[in-house]
C-alpha cells in the first residue's frame, strides 16, 4: 500500500463513524459532502487531468438527478435500474455535447460547454409536463430499503467510494497519463501519434457519467429536483470547490467540497450574505493559494521535509 | 394561428432594437477588454448594475435640479469607471500572467462580492428612475405609441458606436489599443506604457457598462440580479458577433435583441432555449463569430 493510501484510512474511519455520533446534522452534511466530492472529482478529470475548463458541468449532475427521479416516479422503474439509467444518460449527453466541444479550445471550449448547459437548463425549465418546470420535480421516491438517512448515508458512501476507486484507477492508468500529457501540451501529444480529440472526448464522457451518478443520489437525497441545479451558477460552484481543494491532486476536490459545504452551512446560519464570503474566499484563493488547500499543504510538507 | 398586427410587430421590433442598444453598450466594453487584455470579464454586468444603482442614488440627491437625470447618468457612469480602474489597478493587473481560468474566476468572485454589496447598501427592493421631463410621452407610429426616450436610445446607440469606431481606427490611442490586442510585448518594447494603456482600456469598458446601466434605469426596474441577466446575454452577443470584433458586437446585439423581441411572440416557450442554440451553432460552425477575425485556435 502506498503512503497516500495509508493516509486515507483515518478519513475513511471518520466518514464511517459519523452516524455513530448520532448527530443528524453531521449525517446530512456528510451525505452532501460525499455527493459533491464525487461531482467535483468528476469535473477535475477534465480540469486538472486533461486541462479542459468546462463551464457547464452541472448539466450532467442535473441530467443524472432528473433521469433517476423521472424513471422512478413516472415510469415506476426500480431504483437500481433508474440509477444505472442516470449514469448512462449522463454519459450519452456528455458524448453528444463533448463531440462538439472538444473541437474547440480554451475560452471557446468553456463558452460552448456553457451554451449547451444553458440549453439543457432552458429545456428543463420550460418543459413543465415532464420536469415540473421552475416549480421543480417534487416527491422523488426514496427506495424502500434505503429509507433511513443513515442507510442512505452508507449507500452514498459505498457508491462514492467505488466511483472514486474506479476514477483513481483511470487517472493512474496509461490512459490517465496520456490525459496529463494532453494537458501539458496538446500539440506535442498529437505529434507522437495520439488522437487528442478522441482522448479528450473519452475523458468528457467519463466525467459526464461520474457527474450523473452523484446527481442521481442528490435528487433522492433531497426528495426533489429543481432546474436550478442545471443553471450556470451551479457549474461555477463546483468549479470553485474543485479549485479550492486543489486541481493537481486526486482527492483535492473532495477536500474543496467538504470545506465549502461546511463553511456554507456555518455562514448561512449567521447571515444571508454567503455570496460575498464565497467571493472573498475565491479571490484570496486565486491570489495567494493558486494550488488550492491540498496544493498548499503539499508545498508546506515538502518545505518541512527539506529543512530537516 | 392568426397573424399579429404589423404595427404591433413593428413596435415589438423597436423594443428589441432598444434592448439591443443597451446590450451593445455592455457587450462592446466586454469585447474591448477581451480583445486587448485577454480577460473575459464576468464582472462587466456588475458594473452595469452599479451604474443603474448609482444613477438612482444621484437622481434622488439632485431632486429638482435642472437636467438631474443627465447629470446623474454622467456622474454614475464615471463613478463606475473609477471603480473599474481600481479593480484593474489593484487586483486584475496581478493576474495577467496567470492562466485564463484564474482571471475568469476572479471576475466571478467580483460578481458575487459586488452583488451582495449592492444588496447590503440598497436592499433587495426594486427602484425606478423617472425619465427626463423632455422625453416623457410617446410618439405615434402607425396606430401604436412608442416612448420618446426609447427613440433617443435607439439613436444614441449608433452614435456611441460610431464614436468608438472613430477612436479605435483614427486616433493615436486607438492605434496603440489595436497594437496591444495583437502583441503586447512588442508594443512594450517599443516604449509604449502598456500597463497604463490597459488601465485606460478598462476605464473605457467600465465607463460604457456604467453608462449602459445609467441609461437603462428609466426603462427597466433596478433590481438585484440585473447584473447576471445582462452578462449572460452580453456573452451571447460577443460570441455570436465574434470576441474582440467591434462590428460583430453590433451585429450580435441586433440579432439577440430581435430574437428576444420577436422570438417571444413566435415561440414563447422555446425562445429561452433558442438564443443558446444560436450561440452553440455559431460556436460550432464559426467559433470566431460571425464577423470575428479567424485566429489559429
């Protein structure tokens, strides 16, 4: 076992023991963090590993939430199938959107992901008969065997752990290494005979699937789905989580999600002006800690070891 | 489906044209800043919002003074321009060497901060500013009426566009600005103070955004959220017209204005998605925009 894996053990124990504390608040927060942690890691597959700035990642999260909820409630499809359907549809949406997006670079790529995400949002917003429009899709059924917050927490943990395990395998595989090469220099990667667009598209699809999975969990967790989760500020928020944690480490985005959600929970209980706090955190981060929390800790650790 | 009355269509189209002129004021500043500084300024809509709030503030300060609206508009837009310079000088200029994503996210941080500041200072209620007295009333067009103020806005838009075109293409400053857009390092080594030039460009862009906000205040309510609404539409305009292209921005504004005004009549449920479909189509088929210059991507 590598050193990083040993480091994980206390965190995993902490996550597993949270429900034992009996605090409903922490179980709630923990579920939220696990869901958004996976969502942020799925974005980081594009952002940190492939160097693609997606400004519409909430699309796949939202598609996952709506698909799972609609299949269960409107088509009465059992939860496991609906859950798988959410992942599949997220992947298909990412295939279609990514097909067009990977042809562009930089600002144009970001703009096109934004345009597509707004199209999906506008459809969900206006298609009242299917999605409930802006009043939201209320009453997503809880699968019977997950009918307690604690059971759902453990289920979420299992899904997120398996997903992160797969994603970690992916980024450490030869495929993942090629993605990093593309991030560093797409032209040179093309020169050594690699089909850059195809690799980018594959990363885009994987990222879409692993954003739809936490999306499906989120819909059930909240018992409802609103079009807001597809709107562009939602995409900006997950981008902030990812950068806050650090885009150059695998678990960085999870840390970012945890810190951001915890802070939001605390701040919003004191004041309604959470956006101004978030804006200041973001500005401080960009100026002083561009590597995010994990990046900052890593450089500190290396400095400490160097001094010894 | 019965055909709508042509005079109604005309008025609706003129409304679209009025909206297009506001969009043009915002989007041309956005496009100018992107063209020269390479920064996609998310906070441009926030500057527009501040322009509107300041105008409301100044108008209520100068009650009864002659020409109060115009003085308020000038003062408000200049205040916004100064805020823009502060943002550029103290914050943005430190990020020029960073990746584009960091610059973009910093301007997004500004959006969050400025929108909450506006809420803290002016609350969440809505304000309106009354039209200047001489422009009250409406002009009959066919058998409908169209407000005088909107006619002035429609006339003002092309005037401002022409002034800017003149400055950019026919003056020394304009030449430097165009040179900075192409190669800032070369310009720097030729002895031009590029960092001051950037500040000037940001000043102009912010001033236009402030002016847009000031001029919109008599025709639409000043509310929290107006910043985000306009910035998304301004992004669509510059993408359709071509990032950094001046006439492209003009054309983009006209298109978006008409799509909103007429699209809502033709397909009330689809118009929201339609504008984004248009944006996506342009990005797929001509990523450099309808009138933008093709660059190696």
